[in-house]
C-alpha cells in the first residue's frame, strides 16, 4: 500500500469518526435539554402556572346600615308621634306598614291608626297569614285600598303621610301599647261582615271595630 493511499484511508477513517460523534451529541440534545433550554422552560412555567394560596381569602362585605331602635318617652301618643324622627325613605316592609295606616285610617284618631298598624303586625306574626308586612298588606282580598296588587299613589309631602310613618314605627318598635291588643281583623262600623259574628271583639276606636 502506497503512502498516499494510507494517508487517504486515515483521513476517511477520521472523518467517519467525527461524523459518528456529532450524531451522538445531536441525539442527546433532543432527549435532554441543555442548560439554556431548562432556564427558558422554568421561566415559562413560572409565568403560566398560577400560585395557589393555602389560607382562605375572605372578601369583606359592605356593612348593612341598620337603623338604631328608638328610645323615646312621651306622656301621650300624640306627643310620641311628634317626637319620632321623620324619614324620607323607608324600607319596603315599613313602606307597606305605613301605607296600610295611611290608606285605612289616616282620617282616624292616632289610637285608631296605631290599631290598624298593630293588626298588620299581628298578622305577620301569626301562622294564619303571610309572614311579612308586605305579604299581609298585599294578600288577596284583605285590604280594600289594594287594587290589582298595587298600592295607590301616596301624597308624600302631606302631614297625613308623615303621621302614618311615625305611627308605623311606633307600632313596629312597640313604643306604645295599642288598644287593638292581639286583634287580627277589623272593619268599619257602617258594615256588618258575616265573619264578624264568629270573632271576639277587642276594641272599638272611632269608626273601626277590632276583632280576634
């Protein structure tokens, strides 16, 4: 074998060896990422995967405004009504209670208005009627002023409405004892409903008779 031939053979053998080593290194790069690829994937993981908090996260709710109970002493119901702070806006329940007083008895003396409010409250506390003031007032065929499930328009700038609101709050907070006591029914004296014969009369106040 000539010297030239031997040199060519050695060169070919060396080239083959380098190609084999390069192939093996390339194969390893696909199976196991290098250092730079690991860093890239770690950063991607930190950005994509959310971090969960073990402790319970509580979102504070806004505090509900609760009107403080009244503590007012007065020598008479009339004086007590005059001392009740006027509220322009009422809760839906108090609106229903005051509305019943306004429409059923605004022409009655204060004792009669308080008695009407007491009947609504007594009904709401009885298992014979709905359990809310609005449920009682809007119960079908119970209060004549309710038409089509709605209450007529109230003259909100009138003295009668101001009194009705005060009377409703007095009854709601039991600030004055009503002559109606535990009454659940009432009617005007100029009518004689058949159901009244089966009830026990509790009080007669001006033009209304109250029954249990």
